[in-house]
C-alpha cells in the first residue's frame, strides 16, 4: 500500500487517505530524524526502528 497522510475528522469519525501515493509522502531512507538534537530512542535506550509499510522484522 502506498504511503499517505490520514486525516481524521473527530466529529464524524471519517479517516480518508490524503495524498495517497504522492511522492511527497513516500519513505526516504536518506532522511533521519532527531529529538532534541539526538537520535530517537526507546525508554530502555534501544534505538527506534523505522520500517517501510511493506517491511517486517
């Protein structure tokens, strides 16, 4: 399934997919995120693993 942004209408409960398959919503392995200038980690110190929607462990 291609990536998308899901917009939730809290009033009706509808959750349509926006920009479904648009290049701007696709996974890019070259991008790394930071939180307070550090790589994100779990509460026990292990790194956070980001997976493509079609990947599994």
